[in-house]
C-alpha cells in the first residue's frame, strides 16, 4: 500500500464515529443526563485567563423554554468555540469549532431526548487533506447509519460507512444504486423526507400494512446474529422497498434457503431476494435517504 493511500485511509478512519458512539447519540441521551441540566443556572457570563494565557469566556442563558451555553477559548493562533443547549420539549444540540493555524475542524449534534432520534455532522482539514462525516440514529433502539469521506493532499478520495442495528455494528461497502445514484437525499421521493409510520412493519417501508396483520403474505424468516428471528412479508408494489428492489433489479423470494440477498430495513424488518450481477448473496442494510444498500461486515 503506497504512502498517499495510507495517509488518506488513516485520515478517514481517524474521524469515522466510534462504534461505541453509534447507539448513544453523542450526547449521553440528551439534556437529561448529558451535562446540560442547567435548571439551577441563571443568565450569566464569566471570563477568565488561564495559567498559559488562554482567555476563556462562558455565557449561560435561561431562554424561558430551556437553556443554552457557549464557551470560547483563545490563545494566539488557537481558538475553540463550544455551544450547547436544551429545550423543555426534549430538543438538544451541541456544536464545536476550532483552529490552531495548522488545522481546523467543526462538528454538531442535535436530537430529541424523548424520541431518541439524533443526527450529527463534522468536517475538518489540515495540510494532509480534509474529511467530512455525517450520520443519524436512535438512542433507544440502538440503530445508527453514518458515512465519512476523506480526501488527501494528492486528491485521492476514500469512503467509509458505519451501520448499527440493535447494537451490532458493521462497516461495509456501499452497493451503488444504479437508478438513484447521484440523487440528493430523498431524491427518490422527489426531495421529500420519508418518515416511517409507527405500528407498521418496517415503518411502512416495504408496504402499508400493520405489524402482525393476516392480510400480508409471510415470506419466511431470518435468524440474525443476535439469535432473534425476523419474519419477512411480501413487499407491496409502489412502496419505497419496491422501488429499492426494482432499481437493483432484485426479485423478492421467501427467506430461509442459503445464498440469498438478505436486506435489513427500518424497524427491524427484513426481506430476501435472489442475487444477481449487481448484488451478491449476503447481508445488507438500507439507507432509506438514498435507497442505497450497504453490505454488513461485522466490525473488527
């Protein structure tokens, strides 16, 4: 492996979110336990100078519907700003940015403590290259989907993906969607975000039928790595899942036999299909924003 590739891969995986963060939301479950319980604080500002000449200013505000806090530290070429806050409705956020004359970075996380949903993004650069990361998940059902891209000083770009389902973390290769490749997020849905419907199997991703209904045809079952059995149902035409299968030219088949394409969708759902020249047999996760599937390779 040549030196430029080593440098780029090191840069990429240094900034990929750690597997342990995949199910935590990066904020300790929200403001209720993540260091932003400021109900005893008023609106105040404090400045100080450290032993090495670092100037630091912290401001805390009571918004009447929650709290926010910002800290800025500077020392010569070094500067760092960190902000965070929480609202009574459970929404929280945290962001930081910094630079030292050699490198710079920024990151942000937002979510809701009650629903468990969260998302994050980050970027940075130095003379060796640059990186971007993004991801989203749910703290309570321990799901996560994230990606990272790094470009080195030679212009070479590398990609990585991290997926978690029920606490199991995977780093796999993306299988490019031949139809929606290059589309922005939710491009397959006309740019409108698709939201899973509660009480529907797979959130309705594979079709609008409720969990356990007798009108949906059972298409076998899969026993996953966690020894849990997942029942599969026949995909409904025109559903997001049907669009996914059609774009990859996959034909659904009952789960159970070996050497099938096994696709784990939203809300612990699963379907199976016959492999073809685009998708080899194996386990895959779904990125519903782009209708892309990613091979599930256990993290080592």
